[in-house]
């Protein structure tokens, strides 16, 4: 395993649990790929411009497009935050703001420990 994936609080789990079994399998496949492939194609993991280190895990299943926000911690650890089903071309500003807030909260909590 090249990377370790960690869930921050229950945000990802809640999103994942709300998906049907086939979407969950596609999410599992994508996360396993991110954990094990040295150079992850942008099709699966992409940096979001102007966000200071926020990334999106990109999952496509049939006509559904799903995004899970995340960031790197200590180079080989990926922290998963909120996920959502994308319904428009652009990333929803509200979801990006939520991802940034969770990222900030994660690092603040980490510094306190």
C-alpha cells in the first residue's frame, strides 16, 4: 500500500452509506486505486484550484458523478471529508466551502493533540 486513507469524523461514512451497492463498489474500487497506485490519474484524484491543498476523489458510475473532498496529511495519508453527487458542470461552492472548513477543523484538532 502506497497511501493510507482515513475518514474524518462520519462525513464520508454517512455519504457512502446513503449510496446504493453498485455506487459503493465503484467508490471502493477508486479508493483502492488511490491507495495502491504510485501516480493516480487525474480522472480519479484531482487538486481543486485555489483551495490550498483540497482535492477531490472522482467517482463516475453510469450517469452519476460523485465527489469526495480530501487532503493529504504527511504525504502518504489521505483524509476523506464530505461527499456528494455532482449534478452540474461546476463544483458547488457550498460543498467546496464545507470541504475547506472540514480540512481546517481536521488540522486544528490535530495540532491540539
